[in-house]
DNA sequence: TCAGGGCTAGGCAGATTGTCCACTCTTTCA
DNA sequence: TGAAAGAGTGGACAATCTGCCTAGCCCTGA
């Protein structure tokens, strides 16, 4: 599940070589995003191409790492974790970022960790059941060895939930062969 | 695709009623996360339950909004958008947050927008092809009517990519009936 | 004690999948 | 200029899975 896989046995892909997305690729991704349960056959019908083509495209998109999976999208809110917060933190730099990140990763409520530029060193996204519960989670974070100071920002609302579709539709395209 | 759908015709679900996740539910989600392409039949084999049970569980999880979909996970990095940044911004409060969010949503590189507590009003996650390209995206954000000031933080690395699995495994469980 | 919900086990027809193949067209490159 | 490689098409195959249904069993709550 590397981010930038190279084709089996081939030389590594360079950044500029990954931007190649076909118009058909984009339509396929858009279609699957809209109706994820569609099978290959149904996709081929909707897109007006042969089934083998869709199959090949999907294989290639997966091989290139453009599509990393089809995992079920789980809503933390539906599980009772209705509070989302972003926590930035300063850490003891001596040992680098990783040991801290490893320990943060052991906290289930920590959904995501980034090392960042700026005054802080790490940014992580956490969820909690309530604001009081958020305190508990933050306490766990503060308890992590190497964490010096934290700063929490609560997400009150999410007017634009995570999405990639507009980006896919906007990617500079490779020329489609047919048409 | 609402976040908190209520069962057809029923009264709306309340927060405390959504926390009910079975051990079997958790195992099912974990299984599907690990191997999303599995069919219902294969899942039932792996979990050691009847096919109809898996089918019913999936239906219920989807109906409750726990599983919101099975969309393809697209990697912006693989599309050439290797730079991720978090942009906080202050906005003109008079007209509320929404108009600004709407305009931000029109920028494909804006993947996510939250209204937040603290000194800033909005936090959004953006991607760009390069640091120079990030400047272009930020310019677009600044150009949005109502945006007064922005502050950008670049994500250098992501030691813990977005994940929900540990949370699912950790959710306070309803007692499983069988076993 | 009854009703309802959930699980198991089985059956059925229809649809889909993975995997072949042969053929065509276009681009690339020696 | 000609050959090779890459991509798409259309078709075919067996194996499998899906959606849907039935019936019985068990447990819980009213």
C-alpha cells in the first residue's frame, strides 16, 4: 500500500509520469464514486466501452496507485464519535518525529497524523464522543512521551466533506486514444 | 447521502442510539477494510456465519449510516498532487460561513472545509502539484469573496494516514447475541 | 405465553466474473 | 517504410455470486 508504487519490475514512476489520466479514466472514477456498487460489466455499459477495457483500466489505475482501494467508508459520527478536532503539537525534536507518531497511532481516536511546517511539529485529526470525551483523548495525547505542548481546534461543522472527485475531473488529461 | 439518516419511516436516530456496534459488525468492517473486494458470500465464510446474516448486517450498517459507501479511494499524490497543506482563514463574518464555503467548494484542489473554533474561522485541506502550484491554489482561496486572511501549513509527511479501523475495533460494543 | 427480531440453512434463476481468444487500429521506433 | 507494441473490441466459456425466498430455531420483552 505504498503511495507511489512502481509497476512490477519497472523503474520507479516519476511524478510527472503519474499525472497521466485519461478522460475515460476520469469518467470511470466518477462513475464508481457515484455508484460504488457497480460491477465491471455495468460500468462498461454506462461508459459505452467493452468490458475488457474497463477491467484493464481498473487494473492499471490500481497498479499505478491512483485507486488505492475500495474500502468501506465508515462514519465516525455514526459510531457515536460526533466531535472532530485538529490537534497541533510541539514535540521533543531530539529523537525525530517518528517515535511520537508511532505512539499516537496507538490511540484509536487519532485518525490521521501529519508532520507539518510552522510553529508546531505535528498536526493530527482526532474524534471523540463528546467535548468531555475529547478532553480524555487529548489527555492521552499529552501523555505520549515526547509531546511537549498541544493546541486543539474543534471542527464545528464540515461544509465540504472530504472529496476528490472535482480534482479527478480537473486533472490535466492525457489525450484519449479513441473518439 | 445524509450523514445521519433515519430508518425509513422511523423516528430520527439519536446520538446515543448510534453507538451500537456488534462484535460481528466490527469484524465485518475490519474484514472489508482489509479486503474490500470480497463478496458477501466470501465474507460469510470468513466470519463463520450465514450469508444472509452478512447481507443483513451490511444492509443495517448502511441504513444506520455507519457505512456510507464503498467508493474508490483515489490518491491525489498518484494524480500528481503530491503537496498537501492545511489552510486556516479568517473570513468576513457578516454573511456567515456558508457563502464562503460554497465558493471554496468550487476549487477542485480544496478537498475538505471545516468551520472551526479558535482564532481562525475555517480550516481547509488543499492539495497542489508543487509548492509553486500551492501558491496558485492559495491565491484562488484568497480571491474568494469574504476571505480576509489565510495561513498555510504544509504537511511534510503523513506518518499516520487517515484510518478508522482502530476506532471501529474500539467502539463500545453491544453484546453479541450468539456465542 | 405470544410476537418480533435475528440467525441458520437451503434452494432457485439470472447475472457477473475471470479468463481466454482473434482481430483491428494507432503509435512508436529502428 | 515496415515491424512491434499497446489498446480496444466482440465474443465465448465455466465457475461463481447475487438477489430473493422459505422455514425453522432461539431469545427477549411485553
